């Protein structure tokens, strides 16, 4: 990944965090790393932890298709690691936040 793509990804995550705050989410952590993978945003709303994958695009295609089974499995393993590390058993869900040129869509409680 080049610098341009990296900066584009950071800008997409910044827009995602702004959107989530407006929707009433508390941002707990960004870019949580484990040996299994990364979780872009960990947020909380209504006593539910939200593990959020952010996908951004400058084009006109449906960005949600970029979350494949392999990536989904990495996220679920990273979530399991998060709970082991924090010794927590809170209610949670996996969400996908799609950042488009002129729109942002939150797809809640996704599964594969």
C-alpha cells in the first residue's frame, strides 16, 4: 500500500468516527491490533460494543463487497483476542461502515 492509499484510509476512518459520534457512539479505540488482524474502530452505544470495519471508496461501486470471508474471519478472531485481553464479556456486534464520496452507510450486526 502506498502513502496515497494509506492517507485515504485514514481520512475515511476520520469521517467514520465523526459520523459515529453524531449518531451517539462513544469511540473507545481506533486501529486495535492483534496478531490475527486489525479492528478499525471499537465504539460503544446503548451498552453494546461495536467492532466496526471501515471501507472507503472514491468510485461509484458498492464498497461493502470488499469485505470478504477471509477478512471477516480475521476480524472475528481479533474480537475474540480483544475480549481475552480486556477480560470482558460485554454484548457486542460487528458492523461495516461504508464511506462513499457523498454518503456514509452503517451496516449493523453483519455476519457472513
